[in-house]
C-alpha cells in the first residue's frame, strides 16, 4: 500500500500545488471528498496566491492540524491554545529541516512575483524546484504529529 506521504508527493508531481498536495493526501481522513479538498486548498499554493509568503506545504499541514485539533467554540481558550501550540510545533519541525517556512526564501527568490500565473509544470520545472521535498516534509510532520489518525492504516 502506498503511503500518504508518497500520495502527497505524487499529487504535487502530477501538477497540483504544494498546499493541495499535502491537504488532499489527508483530507479524506476527515470525511472530505477530493474535489472539496482541492478547492479549499488551491488558493494557498505558491505562498498564498503566488505571493510567495508562507509555503503552501506548510499551509496544507496547518489546515490538517485544524481538522485534527481545531476548536469550534470561540470561548474555548484552552482549545485555541492547544491548536496554536500544535501548529507552532509543526512549523518549528519544518523550519528545523528547511530553515524557514517562507516560500520565496525556500525558492531563493528575492523580488516579488509580478504575475499570479503559475509556472508551467514541465520536467525542467520539477528539476529546479525544491517543492517536492517541502511537500514530503510537511506530510511526514503530519504523520508524526497525529499518529492516531493512521492507527488503522498501518
């Protein structure tokens, strides 16, 4: 059986953005269908709408954290704190491997993107981008953070 980490990487390599790839690989665990997962996560790709801010893989990872341990009661400060602590731990784990969670820094881009149009997904594109590694890292961190989600899959 193929791992969900590999599913996330395969989604990326088939043309989905980093956030879509990470989020969609796990969203079914929460009863979400694939189309809804892809739509919900599409805007967070390329550092949020190709603005190169927070890495899309990190955004996908934090969306899964919301599904796994998010709060629904606006007065429940303890639940909010638990979720935020979890997100920070996940981001820190990502930073420990890649030094940053900022898309443009991961890509070595100094100037702002002028266009919102995504780059064409070609063999050369995938060879020059570190994004598959970012997707893999984010997916692995999800599995390390929420092992209870995978107890029945093992």
